[in-house]
């Protein structure tokens, strides 16, 4: 699996005359705000294998939160050196120094 850190998005600036109705317009969809991508405990992993029992397909993107505690039906990810494992539910995870444990918060699938 490939691990990617999130990038910060530069703030958009408007120039020129704005419409008087602009104060009633909806804000544009921001994936940063929706998923909290500025949080340093979040990162993406692209899956290289299928996990049909977990609902994960090859080339899916997993958004993993290292700060979140696993719950009963959570998808839990352990990262040790170059090995990434995915589990469902609360599992016994060894308390090692070099093992990071996170919870999958979002699965992004490309249907092209």
C-alpha cells in the first residue's frame, strides 16, 4: 500500500464587484472541511489488493485517522514498517513501539 500525506489548499480570493445576492449563496463544497483534511492525524492509503469481506476493492483510497479510537464495527488499520493490515472490529493489537493504529473514516472509490 502507498501512504500519502495530505496537502494544504491555498485560500481562494475573489476580486472585482460581487453580486448583492452573494451573501445568500451556499458555500462551495470543501472536502477539507467535510473530512478535516488539515488535521495532522489524517492520511490517505491506496489499497493494492481486494478485501471483499471488508467492502474494500483494489485501488480504493482509505482516509485513516490515527487519533480516533476503534469501536465495535470500525475498520482498523495497523501500520508497521512497510506492512499495512486492515481488520474489522475490535481486535487484539500488539503494543509495539513502531506500530501505528488508525481507524478508516472514509473509503473513496474511483468508478472510471
